């Protein structure tokens, strides 16, 4: 019988989606999160609702009913050394918080393999890519020093392609999947660590679920790829869609950001693809614009970054600044991306002024 793993997830939003999928495959997980979330997850389970082909309503999964046990707790009580794999699923600015930064340092000391499912790749991961000058992009991070104790050889990246959100009228242990695509992970440097991901991939693939007496295959799989560039395919999507939701005085849905000016979206998308190729990616590692544009038709809400800015956030993940800085180090620039960075900067400046943290 294949080994079942213990997985530590830092973050309970996207973390609970992957934790639920892994738990269906028999792998146990512990979610590091806020007290309210932890209490609900421990008492009522982490609940994931997702669309399933051939089923006319959302299918609800609850971690209490799964082969793998899922628990939750505070960051100061978590010990990475107790786990086989650690998954980073918080927003990048959260890693500057002292108790979380301390947990990252414990992770570095533990020498455990770590997979990020953040939109903003950890600086540690980008150090694995020879074509990236890590010193040129440190300024895009809220606190770049948070990543200094982690070893690039123990870090991989998984693109959080599935779109999911906390329904505002539900408890904080409920997650709803809007776009049920796959998590795409790069292999670790170590074959032994990659074998952990491959086992989880196989176990998730094998899961079948019963709905109304009918056995169905659940979407949102884990796919493991050899190339370190496969998860970076998300960058072009973020620059063409998610960050272009941010307008001067409002936020617009991803669908509108992509399709209100199709040519402009395609241009910035392909510009980011060229940047990825310039740092070493093969075009086969990346996703054609047409495929992304089709998927964007179902994305009827502003991106999480845009929603956070509209709600007054004083820090968000700055993948826009990361891509801009990386491009500048390669002698590339985009007027469209420069406008986006300026708009996001403006929202953050206003939010910080209102919060008194400017």
C-alpha cells in the first residue's frame, strides 16, 4: 500500500482546497490559520463546494467525511519538522507578520520540502531559475528577507489556477470553486521529494465521489511537471486579467478586463510569454492566449487582488511589480503593465493614507 503523507498548509483558503483533495486521497493535513477559521474547521470541517461535470448543482465536500484527517490551528503551535511536506498557501504580505515569518524560519531549519501555491512565487523558488536575477526583484516583495532562510533546492511552485473564493454570506470555513482547473506543480530538485507530489497526484486522480447514487470524477487535480517554468504560465494570465481589473476609480470583473479590449489583453499576455521565454521557458510550458481568454469568460468577479484593494488593503501580492522588475532586468518594458503598476500603487497609497500607515 502506498504511503500516506502528513502535510502542513500555511493558509486555509486555497490551502483548504488542496487539503480537501489530498484528504480524499487519504493524506492528512493541518491548516495554519486564524482562530475563527481553526475553530470552525476543527468543529465543522473545511467545506469545499465545486462544480462537477454532469451534476446540475455544486457538489459539497467536507473534510470530516474524508479518509485523510484535516485539522487546523495557530502558526505558533505548528512544527514543520512533524510533516512530510509543507504547502505555502497564504498571500505573500502575510509572511511578513512576525509569527508567520518565524514559522518560515522553522521551515528552513527543518529541511522539509516545501511547495508554494501562491500567485506570487517565493523569492526562494525564483532562485532556482538561472535566467532570474533575484537581487533585481527583491523590491517587489513586502518583506523579501522572509525568504532568506529557505533553501531553493527544497522549494517548488504550484500554479493556483483553480479560481476559488469565500462566499461572503457563508461561514469562513466554506470555500467555493468558480473555475475548477488543475493545480500545476513543478518538480522538486530531489527525485525523492518529487515522488511525494507524484503519489499525491496519483491518489487525487484515483478519487471517485458519489452524488445522488451516481459515481463521478471530481475536478481540480494536481499535475506534476518536470519544467520549473510551467507554474509561471499564470503570470501572463495575471497581467492580462487579474491585475487589469484594477481601474482608476473602480474594479471590474476578470471577464471584462480581458474581453473589453481583446487586442490589448492579447498584447500584454504575449509580452509576458516573451519574458518567460527570455528567462528560459519553452513555449510548450506556457498556455496560449486563446485558451486563457475562453476560460476568462466564466470569471465574473474582480480578482482577489482587486477586491482586496477595494476593501482597503494596505498590502497585496505585487506580481505586477515582480514581472515589471524582472522585465526591466532583461531590457523589456510594457506600457500596459506600467499603467497597471501605477494604478495599483495609487490604490495602495490611498488605502495607506486612510489607514494612517502611509
